[in-house]
């Protein structure tokens, strides 16, 4: 009688541990899908040929302040948008894999160009980028004393599968 109870208890324990592990992995993978965007890189490109693509995006922060670095009309609010361009990866990328940063740049409006996109070998790759939209609010008293600073951010992964071919 004790053997089936022990076996049942062990099964429940192992299955609950596996479920907790899956849940922990989901929690550790943050959601970087917080903006609307359009990206116009072709689906098929030629190896070692540079391409340019346009990214257009919309953010909830657009209603607060335009995408500029500092608002001269309201010095208590600042918005900074950065685009991070990563090295293309094989299509077998897994969540948590490390990406290699190629370049980063500040974005001054909601439509911008990404130049010199190049794939060095043939095959199926994923173009990888990240838009980081940050806003800062400062609070002051009537006497001009800084009382608070609050930061908010929104992130958007840009991923596009691309087939790279010879001429």
C-alpha cells in the first residue's frame, strides 16, 4: 500500500517541478512586442550585397512627446529612442541565445533607415533589431525643487526571416 502512494507522490512532484520550470522560463523571457511597426526588407536577398530598409513605428509615448531627445517646450519630459542592430543569425535561433550587436543609433523620428544590411553567406537567416523607446518624467515643487524622476520604456523586437542566395 505504501509503494503506490510513494510512487504517486513522486510522479506528482516531478510533474509539478517540470511545470514550474516551464513557467519560470516563460517569465524570464520578457515580451519585446510593445510597439506597432512596419519593416520593408526583401524576403530574398543576394549574399554580400548591402541593403537598406525603412522602419516605421508607432508608440503609446507619441501622444506625450514627439520622438526627439529633449522637448524645449517642456524640460520636465525627455524621450530617447534607440535602435539596436544585431548580427543576422541562422534560423535556428532559440530564446535566450546571445546576439552580437553591430551598431546602435538614436532615432529622431518615427520613420528611419537602416543602412548597410548585409548577409555574408547563403542560407536562411533572421534579421534582428530592437527599438527601445524611453521616456523620463521629472516632478518639481512650486519652489523648483526636484521631487521625482520616473522612467518608462517600451521595446520592440524586429525579426525577419530572410533567404540569402547567390546571384
